C-alpha cells in the first residue's frame, strides 16, 4: 500500500513536471511564432505608412502646383464657374418615382417600355 | 572510505550553503543579464496637422544601417565597402574607417531611404544589419517651413513649432525587459514593461490651401522684384487665428541641413522694420476716436513741403488742401503729421500702445519680439513729424496685422495664434486654444468709419492694385525707407508693404505683405498690393466654397 502511494506520488509529480516543462516550451515556441508574426505585421504597417506618406506627398498642393504651374496659370475658380453635379433632392425623388411607376405598370400590364431585342443570326 | 564520503558530502553541503547565502544575489544577476534584454521603447512623435487635419509633419519608419566589425571577417570588408559606398552615396574611405575599427557596433548610415534599404537588403552582406527608427518627414516640403521648423536625427525639435512644442510632440519613452533564448535572440515575452507614451498631435490654425496660395504669390513677387526677403500673414481678424504665414527666402524642411540661418528665420515674427505709411492708421484711429476730426475736415498740405525745425517733410505728390479722408487715401505725410500735431505726442503714443505696438502680443511661436516704441518723454522735437508716419518706430508683421484686424473686427485687439488644439493619439483634446481678446482698442463706430476710409484707399487711393474682382477690400500701402549704416534714410533701400482686409463690409481675412528691398520698383502699392489681391481673391473663394460645402 505504501509502495503504491509512493509510486502514485512520484507519477503525479513527474506528470506535473512534464506538464510544466511542456508549458514552458510551448510559451517559447509561441514566442517565436509571435515574433515572426510581429515582424511581418510591423513590416506591413511600415509599408502602409510609407505608402500613405507617398500618396499624401503626391497629392499635396506643392506637387500639384509645381506640375500645373508649368503648363497653366491655376487659380481658385469663382463661384459662378463652379457646377454642382449632385442632383437636388426634389429632382432625384421625382426621377426615382417615375422609374418605379414605369416599371410597376410595365410589370402589371406586361407592357415593356422598350422594344425587346432578339438575335436573329446567332 | 565512508569517512571520505562523509567529508565530501559535508564539503558539498557547505559549498551549496555558501552559494545559497553569499553568492546567490551575484549569480542570479548574471543569469538575469543572460536571459533578459532591456529595450527602450521609442515613443511615436506627434503629428502636426493643418486646420483640415492634413498632415504637415509626420513620422515614417525607416532603416538605419549598422555594422559589427569585430564579428566581420577582414576578407569580407573590402567587398562590403565596394558594394555599400555607391548605395549610401558615401566615400569608400568613410566606410573603411568605420569597418576597420575594433568595435562590436558602428553606425554606417542613419535613417536611409526605403529604396536604399531594399538595395542593401538584396546584397545580404554578412555583418551589416538594420535597426528600425522613425524619421520626421514633411510632405509639403517648403510650405510654412519657418513656422513648422524641423526635428533632428534623434527626433528632437530643433526649430519652429517642432522646438516650441517639443514637450508635447516628443512623448515619453517606455522600456521592456524581454526574455532571450540561448542564442541571445529576443523572444516576444517580456518580464516587465512600461509602455511608451506617444507624443501628442498638434492641430494648427493654418489652412494648407491658403498657405499654398500665400507662398505662391509671395514667391512670385519675391522673384519678380529681386527682393532681399519677404513675408505674408493671412489671419482671421475676428479670432486672431493665423490661416497662413510665409517668409522668403524659404527652405525645404526635408533638406534642412542645407538651409542657412537666414532661410530659417521667421521674419514675420522676428524681424523689425520701420512700418512707414501703414502706421498712419493709428494716427487716423486716434483722431477719430478722440473726436478731433471728421472725415470731411480739411487740412492744408503745404503743396508738398513742410518744415518742422530743421527738418523738411515731403509728400510724394504736392497736395494743396485735402480732407481727412483724402489724407489717408493719398497717404499724405504732411496731412498726417498735422493731425498728429493737433493730437499731441501723448495721445499718439497711447493709441500706438492700444494697437499693440511696442509689446509682445504673446503669439504661440518662438522668437517673437516686442518692437521699438519710445515713450513721449524720450521723443525729439521732430519725433511728432516722424512717429505718426511710421518712422522712429519699429514693428513686426504680426503686430501690423493685429493692428489692422482691430479696424476689421470692430475695435478689438485679438491675440494672434497658430495652434488650434493639442490632441492625443485617440483624438481626445488635451489642450484647446480659444481666441483671446487683449483689449478693446477703439469703438465700433470709429472702426466702421476707418473701414470706409481704408476702402477708399483701395478704390481711389494708393492701393488701387489691391482691388479684388468680385469682392470689396480695404487697406493701407506703405513704402518705408530703410536706415543706412550712418543713420540716414536710404534713397535706394525700401520696405514695400500692404496691410488690408476683405471683404471690406464684412471682413473675413486680414493680410499683411512686406517685401524687403524690392527693385527696380519699390512702392507698396505696386509691389505688395497685387500680392494681397491675388491671395485674398483665392482665399475668399476657397472659404466661400468650403462654407457652401
């Protein structure tokens, strides 16, 4: 009985020790994996910030200005020269309504708003 | 045999006890050194943005190259030198000197470009390694160079706002105690860590577009008139927020090592000059505020020559009788001096101080100077004929625009400022800078009357070239003679200036333009006024377009 207890204790201690060692090696292994991923991640982040900087620099007024000034005399256009391309709410709403109405009627009476095209000589 | 064994056992026990009680501290420190690595964690230096959050100064990660001469074989060194020299653009002797040192670490080049880094990495040279660092970069190269300044190799601010706000921008370094493996390689496990505190971001009141326009127009005038220097400030007269500030000569912030001290000087804040006729606005304001004159009161302008003591004062055109309004519109020296004589030195001096001359305004930029205004008790007999027309006094551009803003905004002297707010990396505002009124200088009524008179300067007077298509403008021209070394006024060196605001009825911007020693033309109305016109036109259209959006 005593031997049995002794062996059980020894086995438990050995198992716990092995688990501890395994845990430590896993930590180190994961640290290596983490390190590798960090390097890749950092590299990507660095490239991203360099890219963003280069884009920012390319579209800066200084760059654009120096390119334009060689060919034309750029100046901020007056309000009367500006054309707004965004449709007004009323127009867009009216347009949407017409489209919906047209398609609903077409569906209901099976009348197409446009002639259907068919390929005659495939 | 047993006794020997017992003695050996006792010796071992004694040794173990000795190590445990007397050597443990020392040995554990050695062990800790072997498996721990102390790393200083560099904080990110804060970004400088314009008012629309467009970056003006950023940090980008770059590589620095170092070598380990002790670990590199001598046979490999000539090859390393031969291959690295053309990429790093350095002389072979420089690399030779570095690589043949008896050291375990030497810098070969700090903060190289990504292209250089790629080229060196492809070579796969033994004993040549890289360390990641951050480099301060300025996407707009020369834009607002004297305002922003630059940070050096170790990311420490050396000039301009980079230096002035270094305590906010630099952040605080952190540290970490990383574990190392048997090969001394750093593991991604740390025993102890204090994270670095990144530097705060700074948002300026500068608008990149307005700054670009101001620089472009100033540069044109600077080159056309072969000026020695030039400055321009665009300001919101109601708040004192500086929308643009430029100086010439300028420099590329990314190549600051090649710039001279003269190019780095923020002339608009640091340089003094006799303002000349633009200073007449103070005398005019004093006369109206003290109710000593009305716009249509007439003064005889002595047909262009007026003797005061042994000094003869001239007008550029011989005027007979002019109204008060016409005196300012035509910039008559004699008329202005007669008004000043009527007021007396004490009143003139009081208004000069009320308009902010002779003392620092407290602008948040380094190097601001107070200017020179002498007290009336120190005036000579002819000072009353000099001070009101901007002689015997010295002022800065920032003082001139602040004074003109008093008239534009209804009589308040606002403190000019260039930092809008300081934020942390999460966007939380750490410090906010609100407009500050220094004092009420003149009444609303006087300011309105002066605005009309100064509109006349642009419509009918010396500032016709400042007229803006589609907008009204008001302002005052100045052509000040510079002092020669012998103390007499020069007949060939002038400072041409124009200070004004637009639109005249509802001012949105105030602008001061000065050009130092322009030639062959040197009149403020010809040299500086067109710069005002072009900058004001583009700025007002830009502001209008922004408010419409």
